[in-house]
C-alpha cells in the first residue's frame, strides 16, 4: 500500500503517481487509514476534509 503525498489517497498498486489526483508522489510511510464509502453523508469524511469515496491515510510520515 502506498499513499499520495498530495491527496492522501491509498493505492494498492505500484504506480509512480497517484491514480486519483494524477500529480502526487507516493510514499509507503504513513500511519492510520480511513475508508470512506459515502463522503456526502459521512461525518468522518467531513472531519478529515475528504469529499470522495476511497481509502485515505490519516497521517503521512517524513
């Protein structure tokens, strides 16, 4: 699993760039993960400021 440094989207493939935002560099150094199924109705999605379904890293490590 790798997370995008720009949008925090988690991908399970060995891509060079983020498949969601097409611009972010990917890293395997992250902690925590949240899965958003319905971003419009999710209180968690609003709290962590996510607006699309998917798996996201909660914190990226340096």
